C-alpha cells in the first residue's frame, strides 16, 4: 500500500474524488504556481512596476510552459521547495531582459500559498456541489419517510417511537449548518498571499499594496490587511470545517451501519444485493460505503490536530509549520471531497425496509410507550404513583412477554383513553420539526 490510500492507484476509488485529486496533484499545483507568477507579472505590467513587454512575454511563456519534473525533483531535494527550480525553468524560456522580471518582489511562500488558495477555491466548488446534491437527496428522503414508523434509540436501546423521516432530518440539519459555515468561511480563506521576504513588501518600495490589490483582482481573490505567512488561522478554520463535515457524514454512516445489521435489518446501503459482496459468504451485503464515511471522519479528526499544531509558527516566516500543513491539509481536503461524493450517492440509493421497522416496533410489545402511559396516568393518579405503577408493569410485561398497555390496564381503573396509547399517536411534533428543517434546506438552496 502507498503511504496514503488517496495516492494509490488501487485504493484511490475508495478515498479520493478524481477532480479534486487532480487539483492537488503535482501537475495541478505546478499549474497553479505558474498561474500566480503570470498573474503577478500581468498586474505589475499594468501598474508600470515592470515593463509591459516583459509582462506580456511572461504571460505568454506561462501559457505554454511545460515543467521538467525530474529537474524539479532535484530542486526540491536541494532547496526544500519547488519555486526556485520552477523559476529557473520558466526564466529559461524568456529573453534575459524579460526573465529578470519574473517573481518581481515576491517570495516563495507568496506563490505557493496563493497557488494553494486557488486549488482550495476550485476544490470547495466541487465539494459545495456534492453537498448541495446530498442536501437535496436527504430532503427528499426525509419527506418521503416522514410517516415511516420506527424505534428511536438512545444509548443503543429502544427508547421512544420516531419516524425514519425525523432521523433523516437529523442527518440533514448539521449539513445545512456546514453549508452556511462554508459561505461565511470563503471570504476569509480565499485571499491572496503577498508580502515579500519578511512581510513588508519592501522590495516594491511604496507600490507594494497597489501590486497586492491588482494581483488579487487578477486572480479573483480577496485581500487581508497583512500577509498571513505565519498567521494560518483561516487554514485551521477550513480544516475544522472539513473535519466537521466528515464528522457529520460519519454519523450518517454509523447510523446506517447499525440499521443495516442483520438483527435489525431496517436499512440497506443499496437495493442492489451485488454491492458490498463477501469473498466467501454470498448472503452478505457489506455496508462498505458507510464504513468509508466513518473511517474518513475518524481520519480527519486525527489530521485536524496536525493542522492545529501548524498554527504554532515562528516570527515572520516559520521553520516547520508550513511543511506540517503539507502533510495534513491536502489529505483532509481529499477525504472530505470523496466523502461528500460518496454520501450523495448513498443518500439516493439506500433502501428502507419499512415493514421491518414496523415489525421491530411491534415486537417491542409497547415498551416504548412507557413514558406515554406514565404521562397519561399522571393526571388521575399523580406522577409519582403513575411512574411506580408503570415501572412495575414494565417488569411484568418483559417477564411474561405481554403488551405493556394490557398489563397496565389490569392494574388501574383510571379514566384513560387507552386506544390513543399507540406508537403512531406518540410522535410529538415530528412533522413540524421535519418541515422546519426542509424549509431551511429550501431557503439555503436558493441562497447565493
């Protein structure tokens, strides 16, 4: 196995989203770095910082530039970064009087950080599309199953009756919050990095801020008051968002894993029994997709600590925190993109066994109505006496395998509407809560 499954030809289909993987590939990153260098030259040419003809030549050269990867590898091994070797190759294709204006007033981190932001912008667009599709899929399933009765479980035990639609709405609600967080995060994250060697832009004299503003416009990015060479909080904020998204998807996966257990049998990942097959047990349909959602959630939670460790950086340019980001943040982006894509597919495919849900409720013998019966008796008997009576009846019902309501009725003549004490009559404001979540989903889906 490769050092990470995301980079493996064999395992990539499980953990990687191909469009996002391309953005973060070596060729994708080099393309972004050259784009930043070209944008910098173009901006400076317009402002008269470098000769216009040099800016035009650099822009043309960037459009047709093909990097020599083996030589770049040698440069990275020597310098620790690809920029020096990349600039040498880019300048080699230019006349000497134009080549000197490549990278004018910039530093290595300006180019690499801004290239990262460009990749993140494109990756977030892909993820937002998958997130929106997932929200639409889950909204449809929540509405479809708003009346599908099932057991609500707390501490993994049957507790009160709920509907499957409410459970799906519970999966959906945090995704809507993540969608809003992404909109709030973007303006802070998608900003140009341009500060020069120590963050002062001294090489450009008094023109530094003009160049930064023009570079930002050229790339369609925002600006910050100061360079963020060692102020990595927005990347940490992004990492928190990535881990939050996969954590919410991991909760969906965990629920499906539990509902798909043979003894429960209420949900299957797919109506296609050939998916998730076993090498030796043909009766099995393993919930592989849900397993991958849980694995990605736990992996991102672990990687998040690395990104937070990278917040501790020295002075104006750091010694190691940057490299720690390289080891963690791209993996988090890849895992999140793949998880969103997989979850959107699962949301449209998973099969619901409504009859099994109903049967599991029926087999509980009305024990999930213990709270309902207690509150029904609290009026005529008082809550303390009602609770004692129901507790005694529960023990008898469990021991004798009899319906709880029948056992309680034998023990009291309190005036209670026994016919109303059914699981379908004890769903509280389920419909109203589902409607509230679906309303937010509809509204957020129309937001810019």
